[in-house]
C-alpha cells in the first residue's frame, strides 16, 4: 500500500471541538471499508446538496479491497448529511446519497 501521508492529512481533526457548539461536537469520523474485489482509486465525500464533489480525499493513495481507512469529515459546518462517491480501478463509480455521518461509524462498499 502506498504511503499513508496523504491519508493522515485527510483525517486530521480541526481541533475546534472544545470550542464548538454541541452540534459540532458530534463524531464525524467514518471508517470506509472496501470489500468489492476492486481497488478504490478515488473517494469523495460532500455535503448533501453540494453541486460538486470537491477534492479526492484519497489523493495519491488508494484503498485496496479488504482494507479500510478512517476519514474525519468534520468541516466545522456542523453538517451531518453527506454523499459519497467511490471510483474504482476498473473505471466503475458508485455514488451513495444522504449518509448521516453523525450516526454511521462504518460504511462498507461491497
């Protein structure tokens, strides 16, 4: 597996939870599990209703089948509803809408 430096950068906390309102204190860390048989080469998570996917959270890294990664979606907005998009090494894409990241601790692609 490639170096996890990019993933570490993607999952760092904003450090504002102690100063945030109660809504912002919710855990927004989600373990993304890949059980598809294909490598996830790009992964996106955007607030539901956003018009674009922002940047690839994995960056230079990939998520091979059988592996997982913890992603901190805390963007200081207090928003819980996110859409996910995974792009696989065979070119297929899977989008899942309306995932409540304040309630879901693990999301598995199968």
